[in-house]
C-alpha cells in the first residue's frame, strides 16, 4: 500500500514536469529534456522502492565446501572462489596458506552437520575418510593420472623353486623410453622397455635361489637417469620338493631335458622309460629308489605329479589305470604330452575334445600363458592338434590364433592336463631357459597335489604403509575365533556376518620393514612375514588407486543424492540504490545545465 502512494506521487510529479516542458516557449532539446525528466522520476521511484531480481543460489549458499588433496592443480580452484577450501593433508595445508587444515574429518563433520556437498580436488581421499562422508553428495574433479607406475602386483610369499612374477602397468608420458629392471642381490634379473608416450602392461620374473626374506628392487631408468626405485619384498618358504614321476613310452629328448631341469630345481624325480615290452629303464634323482615295474597305489602315493604320454598310459594294465584314477581323486596331478590326437581309449582320453591343426610348415609357434608371451621353434609334430573349449576345462596355453594348446580339468581333488607341445627342449637349444622354466612351472604348478591348510591369511592393502590403517583377514574352517599376533600385539578379530569362515582384524603398522605374524596357539603357531612400506613408497600406484576409488564413490553418491535431495534453489537479489541515485543526479544536472544555456 505504501509503495502505491509513492508511485502515485512520483507519477504526479512526472506529469507536472512534462507539462512545464511542453508549455515552455523555447522548444530546443525538448525530447532530451522530456527523457531526462522521465529518468529522474524513475530513479526516484527505484530509490524509494528497491528493485530485486531472481538469482540462482551459489554453492556457498548450499552448504558446500572444497576439499583439496595431494595432486590437485592450483588453477582448478578458480571456479570455487566463493566456497571455503579445506584439506585433511598437512603437507597440502603447509604449501597453501589460504587452505584450512582439518585434523579429524569425522570430528569436523560432527561440528558442521549442515554441510551436504563436497567438491574433492586432486587424487582424492583415503577409504576411511570416504566412509565418514558416505551420506554426502560428492563431486570428484579428476586430476590427470600421474606418470609412472599405474598398478603393480607380485607374489610376495612363494615356495622354493617357484617363480617370482612382478607384473603391472606403466604410463610413460615422457618423450624418452623407460627401462624397468627387476634387481635382486645386486644383480639385474629381468628387464623390459616401455616406449615413449605409451602406457603398457609389463611382466618381470625370476626364480629366487635363496630362502627366507629378501628385498628386491624395481628400478626405472631413462637414458642415464634413475626415475624409479621401489622395494619388492619376497619371502621364500622352504618346502619339501615336489615329487614327480615320469612314465615314458620310449626314451626321448623331451624327457631328458625335462628330467635335468627338474633336478636342477630341486624336484624329486623318478623316471621309467619303456625299452621293449615289459622291459624298462629307471632313473632316480633327488629320490630314493623304489620298484617301478608295476604302477600300484603304494607307488603313486609317493608322487605329487605324474607326467606321461597317451601311448604309455594305454599300455598300462586296467589295475594300473585304476590306481592312477584313484590317486587323481586324492589330489595327484596328471600331465599328458601327446604328439597326435589321442585315441579314444582309456579314461584320460574322454576328458578332452581335440581337432587336428595344420600349421603349414611354420618354423616358429607363438605361445602365451599367464601374461607371458614367447615363440618357439616348431619341429613338425609339436602343436599338431588343438583342444576344443569345454565346460569345466581351463585353457592354460594358447597360440597367436587363439587355439588352445594346453588345457586342464579337475578330476576329483586332482587335475588332468593335456598338452600338444612335445618339443619344449627347443627353448633350451635356443638359449631361452626363461621361457622353458616359465612353461613347466606353469604346468606343474597347475596340477601338483595341493596341501590342505587349516587357515589362510591376507592383508586388505597389498602395499601396507607406516601408520596407515589396514586389515588382516583370516579364513578358517574352525568355528572358534582365530588367534593371531603381529609383533607381539594380539589382534582382535570380528566375524564376517555373511561369510562365516572369514574373520577381520584392524591393524596399524608402527614401523617399516618386515613384520612377523603368528597364527594359532603355541607351540603349534605358524609364523609368516609381511612387509610395511614408507608412506611415500609406490606413490603413483596409490594415487591411481585413490583416483579410481574416489571417482566410483563420487558417482554413486551423486546419483543417490540427485534422486533424493538435490534441487535448484533461488533467492531475491537487490539492485544497489546507489546506481539510481547516480542516474537521478545526472538527469538533474543535464536539466540544470540546459536551462542555463538556453
């Protein structure tokens, strides 16, 4: 109502001014004087009655903050000028004085419950920090992936004679190639080159010759500069050598080279080769001599793996074949090496379906297994058939045309394996012991008799760091709570409500280096070892993992919030009256000067 009176009075004033201008004898600049009069009156109206307009609420008005983390780019803050900026990382806060440090994110949220939206810049938050804001709306502003290692994995605990295999992905964003080297005990054991500007998977491997604990190194060099040096801890456990029985239909080069390799790698070996009907030659290496004239259950109980060929297996008696089947059911492994499609006789030939393969006089065969790629010379019969895919079968080795060359299948508690490669010794003749060792380690490891363990353990974080929370997970068939100690500290386990055999205990490493883990009660406790890294070790791997975890978490959080809580809000913004006061002064000044002039 009050505004109506103001408008009426100003309109009356405007009418009076316009009337005076029209009645004025001097008609010069009439239009400009009328316009100035109108502007002066309009300015008075808006001074008395403030004008407002609708404006979308800024993020600051939506209970929003910015959390910056390691790896953020300073220019990314330009679009968040009206939003308070925080960090949970002391190093980031130290380098950015305008950023406020949050020592305890959970405590900060408890005191600021109105906060609903978080912009996360950089590599992201740790898993524990993400859990504390899981009910918030998160927007993750992805930092570029860092150059260097993107992922890494290796078998940290192995048995004596087994391969140490370190694999991963390396992103080389430089204009120079990078050479990755696996170094152990002062010796370069394996290496691979990553081309400039490429991101490639890699694999390095060796067979450790030592026992107990050792720390290898993954080294990266470009030309003469060292750009990477990370610790690769490995614990080599003593194990009773695997016992291998070789039954051959005739003496040949393949079994001769295989026997020598098994001997050099501490396997216990017994070899029986047929000379003529019912006549055999035998040889024993790292093994006590036993009677191999007949293959009986008592003979097979002494072995973890049986290596033979279809011809020799077909020549065995029904009782001997039955003894092999029984031992397969009890966990023994069988490796069959065939130079042609096995005939449909014997229990072992019904396991696999095969088809002839014509190689058109190929001089080499490209093979791959377990991320390992290699080539070997072809001597005609080798790889003369392929194994057809079948439910329950596991393809182990394939050629470059995706033909299955080696396949295995469960048989009771054991495994049966069929291979069409009969001349692996050509790797040794070609001075490629690495491929030969990798191939036979893969085959024997797949079928060897497995020992049953009462419990197994693992770390939640494969690269545990100093003063960073991780978890020790134990899986056991026992109904009782597991007993375990790390560095004499008794761990407190909680049972998984879904997987009753799984138990988890939180653990905060207090020192770097090797840590002792004892499971079970004395004197039957089992000792194991794991390694704790410095916080800055494997930095690029941790950064990539954080980026992936935060992006996934942010997408899930945003989708949920978008459906439930997110709405666009507006408010009324007032135009400052000073602008209209200036307009009023300018209009009046013009009217005064014009009157003086004319």
